[in-house]
């Protein structure tokens, strides 16, 4: 089984004419139902992330700012990021899902979890919304694993086509949470060069694979596996988290690294192999980008299928 997190509130984060829109999740949920995967998962109830959980990653003043902005009706909080009246609630429910999934997977209720949430999180910075993201759910969840479940070593794998700059920033000097990202380069948000490897206690705990558009898929997979295996050997994670963006698909309107749907099954299997080697197979995946709703739905389908049937 796999824990599957869905909730209608995520579709109430209303963004207007914007690539990150509620129909993304509607397409995924319809597809998972159609192919019979949703029925094979356990669907837990969970709570909003608490201020204490959010404040391990975000400035409390920033959290309050988002709450007030939404309560006042919302608007465009930065160039790319839109807030509506229910966006604050959706964002803290998203972070809460990731934390709840960590709690249950660490507690051996299940070996894996997939959180189908909006808004995405990996660009969100300690004091700033950025790139469609309000709160950095994967970072909040990694901190939960360390602070609430006494893990010493967690690995975040980010295969969204954009570099997870917010997540990298939060764990740059951490030394308990490692971060690996493969992403298109040069591309938004501009960070993620291969020489960005962490600092202080976190030196060597950050690994980046910047990939040029046009790179053959065989090379993409080989670099993903080689770098992930190397960082996992260093971190020896007790838990693996995935920032699962699907905007590297070749038909994605804002991303694209020429991946096909089936490539996301391969990426999932590579992460699962690392998780089995170091972390007892424990994986929590959290949705990030992916802006062609049909291809996104199909990609999430093969991702979840691999989580359910680890080879
Ligand atoms: Zn992205």
C-alpha cells in the first residue's frame, strides 16, 4: 500500500489565468481513479501544519503576512505567485500533509506516501513567496522528521525541472538534511550550479545536476542515478523525501527536458532503490510542478504505480 493525500481544499487555492491552477489536481485525481490506483491506497485524515512546524522553516512574521494577505482577499504577492482567500489554508494543509506522511512512514504505518497538494513549495524561501510557492512543504516535513521523530539523516530528492532554490537555502549549512536536485540549466530560478554543495556542517550535503536542454535521456538518467547514489552514500538517509515535479515532461508548457511519462517511473525506481539500501524503503513524495494537466496526471500515475509496486 501507499498513503495517498488528497483534499478538495487544495482546489480552492484559486489562481486565475495561471499555469498552476486547480485543474491540475482535478486531472490527477480523475486519472488515478480511472486507472484504479486510488483504491489501492490508504487515504489518511490529517491536520493543518502548526505555526510551530512552519516556524522551523519560515519567519513567523512571513507566515502571518500570508495569512493576512489571504484573509484580505489575496492578489499577486510577487511576480509569479498568486494568493486567493483560501490559499493560506491550502498551503498549511499541504505542509501538514507532508508532516503527517513523515509521521506515519517513520512510524511504519506504511512504507511510502504521496501528497497531492497545492500550492507547490520548493521555491518558497524563509521570508518570501516565490515561483508559485508559499510555504516550503518538503522542508517543513524534513524538519518534522528531525525535530519530532528524532531522525539524524534525511535526504530530499528534487526532480522538478526547476531548481529547488528554497529547499537548498534552508538546508545549506544543516548537516542533517541532504538535498539533491536535477534540473534544467540555465533556467529559472538561476541557482543550482554543480559547484553549489553546501557550507559549514552541510558541506557536501547538497548536490546539483544542472542539465542543458537537449541532453539525451540516457545521459539524464545516468547522471540522476550516479549523483543520487553518491549523495545517498554520504548522507545514509533514514528517510527519503521527493520533491516530485513533473514539468520536465516534453509537453510541459513552461518546463520540459524532453522526458516522457515512462521516465518518471524510472526516476521513482532509482529513488526507491536508494531508499531500500539506506532507509528501509521509506519514501514520502510531495507534488511540486507539472503544468500540462493530462501529461501531469499520467506521470503521477506511473510514479504512484512504482511506489505501490517497488521492483
Ligand atoms: Zn517546476
